[in-house]
C-alpha cells in the first residue's frame, strides 16, 4: 500500500476519477464525442456570431399571457421560465434551475441578447428553497439575475465543483459543491450531481477549470432529471442504470448547429429523445430553445423535430412536452 504523500500512480494510491484532469480541471466522461472542428470552422461560426442572422417572426403562443405565481405552485408541478430556467416544487421544496433571467448572455450586458423575455424577473422571484446550477456559462449563471434575487443569504445553492467563488461574489453563502454521483439532502429532497457532456468557462483563460453536471432531483414520489447543457454520450445509459428511472427529464433541444462544433456539447432534438430513453425518463420537456439565438439553425424548428423524434423512436409523441414560457404543468 502506498504511504501518504505518494505521487499519483504509485502502487496502492487512489486514482482520481476519469473526469478529473491531472494538474486540475475536468473533462467529459470516457467515450464522449470529441469536437472535429478545425480553426476555419470556428472562424466561420465566429463570423456568424458577430453578424447575428436576422431573427424570423416569433411564432404565436411561445409564452403565456400571465406570469406564473411561483409561490402558489403545488407539489410535483413545474413551470418553464425560459431557456434552461425552470421552477418546480418537489420534495416540498421550491427549486429554481440555471437562473438566466437577464437580457444578454455575456459579461457586462454583452453577448447574445434574449428575444423573448423570461416569465418572471429575478427581482420578482419569491424566496426559494434551493437554486440548482449545472455549470458556469453565462446563459445558465446570470450574475445580474443572481444579484437581483433578494434572499441570497438565506437560499442554499447546489452546484458542481469550483463554482462557489463565483456564487459568493454574488452574495450567496450557503453553497454546496458536488462532484458527479455525490448527493445533497434537504428534508425530503435529494439532489445528485450526474455526468454531462459539455465544458465550462466564463472567459478565455478558464476553460474547464470548473465542473459541469446534470442534476437529479428526487422527492418522495417523483424524480426529475435536469440536463443543464449536454451533448449525447454513453454516460446516459449509466445514469439510467444507476440513477433512473425518472418521471420527468428537462433536456436541451436547441443550439445544435454546426454539428462539427456542437456535437460535443449540445444535443440535437433527436439526440434529446435518445437521452430521455437512455436515462429511462417517462416524460421529457424540451428546453434551451425559444429565448435566445446562440447558434445558426432556424430557432423554432427544434420542437417539431423533438416531437417527430419521439414518434419515430417509439418514445411517444405525447411524452415529448413543449411548454410555453410561463406555463405550469403537473408531472
């Protein structure tokens, strides 16, 4: 057996998990897709990003006419606030996921701008029992929204490894960082951080220095999987075997083109159904579309492809939900 202080790799030394890089930082689960993009592919995407294709007319019915009353939500109800931000009541707790509620996804109010307002502003949020964060990208962790939330000192936050300093700067004090497969419990609610296929970073020099994750929320009678951001990979079958089944999956269906770049970080609508099947989710809600243009595909095609894929993959079209922003549903 190796003695304390033995270098990594010494006989008997405990090896770090595969997703922990030697020297610090993280990587995707073994067997995950790897970007095939070359420099010219990134330059073409950057050119699109700088020009920003003109937004087509908004389809009717994207959002409800009346903002949801989060305080009145009942057990096992969920409402979509837009993009990857949901409020749900499970295990007796009012939980918020990935609080992007601002106008732009970037630092100092820069970056891609939201074309559909969120169902509720951060300043109007009621006191939450928990905030769950999947990773540190600006369209998932909105510093201005977090700063406008009024109960920062009272509300616990569960997040992947490395995000605590960012959250402390916003005034949060009750922060729990989780590695993949670690749990956090509060009363009847258990939160488990699970693998995802993505990356992290809020600037040019911190790529993959903090962890990304999907999250399982388990109450006494229901279990929800929140995907955050993810591409498709072999890890979801493992999640289904070890953590499933789930009553509801909140899974990204947008921001998937060009595939040569996005295949390693964002699922297509068809892959989103594959993920829901792999994790053994009874119902899936398509998210991460309809609020902001991050990539050059037609911004309103994802729901049609999502429902068609559910039919073609024998998941059941009725089990592939497309919600309005602000809509409340039981699960």
